[in-house]
């Protein structure tokens, strides 16, 4: 894997964008239009600081002519990023794999308004593993197990496990309970993007999402469920729970999209990535991991 033209800084590797064909006269014009939230003055300041370069490491200046199909690298920067006041726990580490127990409210990798407050960047800073990469994702609101690849040389072998659905995943969820439906049950449906970018929805058609539900315990109008996703669609468990009339406790997206506001750290989504199991593609060893976290019924 070739070295990036900008090094990791404060735990954050450079972002990149490929320049498409278009009418821009300079690279700076494209960047200002493509990333409208960042003022031109900010881009020019980054360029003067040497924080914007092309794929060959050549600095991008404010007047540099536009070059379609060139890749540009730059550092993302956010002011006043909200601190997530919960800590992740490393459960396992060897030369190839890192297994981490993620808290609620922490995104797996930098996205949107979360950079330093992402699991990947926290781990890179604490462990000094600049080439660390997540092998899969769970929602920012979901707590529990996340697997990371430590080195690029063996990353493809672990990615292949997820592509082949050779990783057994188990989740727990707290849902309202009135004795129905009778469990266990398997929910199969077609899950697609909703009209709102934050949500998914079920539609008629060939199923592409499948989840098995089992009842672990129930009392006082609430139940703890064990969820076994056989597929990995975005928000699959949240959509399937809501569709069965069992919306996950403190879910702000399903069945009703609530107005966006500051995170309520006292009301985390009651969904936990409890377990992961697979046969290691490098040595054939059976691997099984369990989260140390728990949900309050």
C-alpha cells in the first residue's frame, strides 16, 4: 500500500477527493463549491500551511489550475467538537486484529461533525496505530463490538469474511413488550433508503434483510431481545424492530424521526452489539468475542 502524501496528524489521516471533469478554472474553486461549509479563506489558509496537496505530494495553491482526475488530499478540521464522555475498551489485540468495545454516541470513523470524537481517531491517538482501519461499522448510537484491521497486508482476508457473511453477530435490544408477537420469529423484508437521508424503510419486493428475534427476558412492560442479523443492511435491526411494533428504547429515528438536537447522554439507544464469532482466515482458529457492556431492562 503506497504511503499517503500527508502524514497522520493528531490521530487523523488526510481526507481525499478525486477531481471530476468540470468547468472550474482552479482547484480552489472546486473545493469551495464542493465543500460549501468551508469558506474560501479557510481553504486558502490551509493551502498556505501546506495542508492541501495532490496525490504526488505537490502543494495545491489558491491559483493552481484545475486538473480533472487528480486526487487531492487535505486535513479535516472542526471547531468546538462535542466531547463524548464515555470511554472505549480494548478487548483483544494481536499483530492483525484489534477488538474494541465501543460506547454509545461514538461514531466508528470520522464523518460529518465527528472527527476527534470518533472511535478510529481515538484509537489511533492512544495506540499509535496510524494504519488502523475498521472492518465493519455499527451505528454511532449503538454500543458494543467493533473489529479493526491493524495492518494492510492481511486486511483483505478479514474483509472477505464479512463479504461472505462468515461472521456470526449477536445483538441485544430493549423494547416495549405486551406479549406479542410470539418469539422467536424471523423478519425478512426489503430495506431501502428512505426519502429522509437519515432513515431506511421497508418496501415491497425481494427481501434483502433478514433478522432472527429471540426473547431473553420480560418484565414491567419491557423485554430484552437477542437479535441475530443474517444480513447487514444499514439500520436493519432498528427498522425490523419498529416494523414488528417493538421500537428500540430511546430510538430517535424509528418509528418516528424526532427533531435533531444535542445528544442526551442519559438516554442512549438501547441496542448493543453483544457478540462476534468467526474462524480466523489466517490460522483457522475459532474466534469469539463478547461485549462487557450491558443494557438495563
